[in-house]
C-alpha cells in the first residue's frame, strides 16, 4: 500500500469556498478578534492569493496575500493552535513570499500586534523589518492596540 503524498507531508493548495468554515474556525481558535467567514469569502472573490497548507484532509494553516502596484500585503497568516511550533508558519510565509515574487512584487508589507512575539520573531527571521506603527489599529480587551508595520524587500530567488 502506497500512501499519497498529502497524507504524509503537508501540501499547499488553493483555498476553496468549501474551506471557509474550517478556515474561519481556525482563525477564531487562534485570535481573540478573528476574521469572519465573509471576510475570507471576500478575499477569494477579490482574487487574492488564498492558500491552505493541508495534510490528510486537515487544514493546518493558511495565508492570504494581496498584490497591487508591485507590492504585496500579507493580510493573514495563521496555523491552527494545536499544530503551531512545527514549522508550518514558516512554510506558509515562504510560500506567500514566493507568490509575491511570482507576481513581481518588489516588497511585501504586513501588520502584526506587538502582543504577538511569536509572529514578530517569525517575520524578523524571514527578513522583515519594522518600518512603522499604526496607532489603535486592532481591537483589544482594553480598547485598541497598535499595529507594528513590517516590510521586506524582495530579491530574485
């Protein structure tokens, strides 16, 4: 008996409308202020790069990237909490950056909560630098939280 590749190793695939309930559930498990299923649906409808990392039919995580005017914007990157700390976030981020290069983006931007040190470390390790702050950007338990704005200049692979 031969196992299919996606049953053993995670593989990337385009996010589909039938994934949206699962993706929204993962987002809700990972973040206190998650995206709604409608936001993910809008991203698919807009033609954004929406990709899932899956293994044996289970979505482990996903990324959402918009591209316009030679720039990428990483809108969402998430790994289901029970699958975190296994390198999936790094794989998804690398895939999103490869997609940005494929679209000939010269740089990619993102926003991240200062209260999310794991994500900040991931982005720094990938070569992102903090370039600014957006005051009161995110909802938070005690009002609002700033966003760190980070960017990476893309070089040919």
